C-alpha cells in the first residue's frame, strides 16, 4: 500500500526542470528590481534637491527685492534730503555772497560735489533697478 505522499508524488509530472536557468532568471529579475528601486530613490533625491533649490531661489529673490527697495528708499530719502540741502545751501550762499559783492567761486567745490552726487544717484538708481 502506498502512502498518501507517494500517491501525490506519482501524480506530479515527471519532467526535469532546469533549476539553474530559473535561478539565473530570478537573479536577473532581482537585479532589475534593485536597479528600478535605485532609480526611484535617485528620483526622490533629485526632487528633494530641486525643491531645496527652488526654496533658496525664492528666498534669494525676496532678499534681492528687499535690498532693491532699501537702496531705492535711501536714494530718495537720505540722498534726496542731502542733495536738497546742498542745493539750497549753495543758492543761499550764492545770494549772500552776491549781496556782499564777494566772489562766488568759493562755492565751485560744492557745486562740483553736488554734480558728483547727482551722477552717483543716477548710477545707484540704474544699479538698483537692474537688480
């Protein structure tokens, strides 16, 4: 009498199976799985790096915009105030010197300074607007 195991075993097909070939194909599939996983991990890292770069770019753009606005504020407030005062001072001094009959050439240095400051303001305005 045959045991149940023998009966089941006898019912199985009697084919030889090339296990080495199956092992190789399973190894290739495993390598492919690993390579695909490596690709997805690389994609995740690239995505994280790009996200960081975008955040830094946005922060930098905000910092540049703030610096540009600060420069423009200084140009129009502090520089403008100083230039206005210099211009008014030169006009007052010119009128006073003319009233006294004194030469006004002592004011030439201040006029040159005023012209230099006007050029500097124009240069700074251009630089600020190009940020």
